[in-house]
C-alpha cells in the first residue's frame, strides 16, 4: 500500500474498514489501468 499512496502501514491498520476498502479499490483501479484493463 505504501508504495502506491505513500501511506504508512500503521495508518491503514488504524483506518476504518470503509476507508481501507476505498484504498483497496483505488489500488485495484490503478493496477487495472497500468495493465490496460480499464
């Protein structure tokens, strides 16, 4: 996670589940765009 958003692991661990899901969705979207699966 840190390599994508510059966040510390501790920040994600302390984040509310909904916020964590949002980051996961953002990362999945970024990965898909990089692989050409928009």
